[in-house]
C-alpha cells in the first residue's frame, strides 16, 4: 500500500476521467487515449476549485469542434451528477464547499448521451469487436433501423444510419437540355458537321453526322428547417444532401430558423463530418425559432434566379409550424412553386397516421406544393429517392 494517501485519490480521479472520456467516445466525440492523458494532466495542474472550473478544463481538452459542445454539456451533466463524483473530487482538491446543482429540462443531445451512458460499468467493451459488430448488421437489424424514427435513434444507430445513407441508391433522373451533343448514330442530323465532313472528301460523298439533346441531372435545391422542432431530423437530412453532392449532383443547400443561410459551399467538402462541422460554424441560429415566410422571401429575392434553372427540383424540409401566418407566406410559397419544375414538401409530422392539416401554417402552404411526403426514417428517405427518379408514386 502506498505511503502517500493522496495517490489513491489521484487514481480515482484518473479512472473517472477515463470513464467519462469513454462515454464521450460512445456519444460520438473523437476522444483518444492522448486526450485522456492531457485531461488528467490539465486537471492536476489547474487544481480545480469549482464545478465550473472542472467543466471548462475538460471542455478545453475534449471538445475540438463547435457541434460537439452540446453533446459534451449533456454528457458532463449526466455522468458527474449520476455518480456525484465531482463534488467529492473538488472536496479532495480544494477546501471550498460544493455548490448545489440545478435541475434543468432535457436539451438537445440529451437522448443520445443518455444512450451512450447506459452501458453497465461492469462490462469491459472491446472497441474493436464493437466496431466490427456494428459494421455488419444482420438483415433484421438493418430492417429495424430503416423503419426507426430519426428522433428515437441512439448514437450508434445514427452512425450506422449515416453509413446507410452513403450507400443509398440516389435519384438518377435526367432532364433534356437545349444544347446538343454529337452522337455516332441517331435520328437527328447535325447539318454543320455533315457539311464539314462532306467537304473534306471533295463533296462527292455525303457523310452524315448526328446529334442528340444533352441530358444531365436536374439540380436539387434544398431549403431545410433547422429550428428546435426539426433538429433531430435536419442533421441526418443534411447528410443525405451531402451524399447527393458526392454522386456528382448539383445540390444547393439552404438552412433556416430565424434567418436563411446558404451552406452549398460548406457541404461540398468530401468528408461528411468535416462538411457538417463547417456548416455548424456557419449557422448562427441552429435550433432557434421558425420564420418560414421570411426565409422563403429571402430565397425568392436573392437566390431563386441563380439556382432554380434547368428544371430544378426544390425540397422544402419543414414541419410548417410557422408562428405568425400572414399573406406573405402564401405569396412566397406560390412564387416558389412557379419558379421551379417540382416542389416537394418533406414533413416529419406525416409519420403520424392521424395527421391532419389543422395548423394555419400548414394550411397556407399545402395548396402550393406539387407533392407532400413524410421524411422521418431511412425507408421514407429511400422512397423519396425512388419518387425523384420517377420510379415511385
């Protein structure tokens, strides 16, 4: 047994920080062994005096991206409050009396963190085996995951859902352009190329050349609601838009809560995690209020003529729960419909069988869309792909 009684306390401190780091890793934060050692060293050097000091010391080491702050905050509250360890550690390292922790309502990320912390402590999970198992889901597991609501998914299920979205068969619809391309054979003769070929041989023999209208994928323009009521669905839908862009589709992505933000450039990054990280830094009103009419007005005024050409398809991703419904909402919806080839409204509320368009915002918007579809699971996302490809109803 050690002669220094303090050493056993430091051991418990290191063990609990390591357990906390494991919980963060399960919740989706990229926390490695080096970060755990840095956190232990930082806490020992800082000699924490309050709960807030301890919080920000760990936050500085473990949080490297802005979007990870929410998960870290919820993990910190659940982990240290449930075990009541932080007050004991502060008492050991400082004579200050611990303060009283406040009860708060569940916030964004709380469900995912609670799922990550639900692993029994007596288990010693092997990260390698865990990764191999999750990467090879059985057929029944895949089917269950595909039908599960995005808002009910755990951290590991969300990670697997992102992989399935990347593997998804995306829309392959094409539109006919006005421009023509040369083809070896066809029904339409290209006069200019025919004359040029004939003149090369002296004009004695007419060498016919053919052309055909160019075909290309129609651009997809997404206007995504990122307000508080849509947060659980909009993040995975942004992964879907990133996957569309990876398939060499022209995708223009806009998000809104209280203001409209163009994220097309941020989501063009090849790595999906990096793309979402850049998008989170750009957006200032994530999980804020909802101003649908204002966002549509900004889009129609500043972006409509730039991105709605060549048979564009507009995906309006919102629940339609507008706070203040005015004539402006109806006018902007009608203007948007007239400016695009196809306007598809994607609403997670349609997952309920008893859904009725009773909200004033939904009533004002519904007459001005070509299609009204649900988007709450991987199955509904696959159905959207089939519809956009002209293979579904």
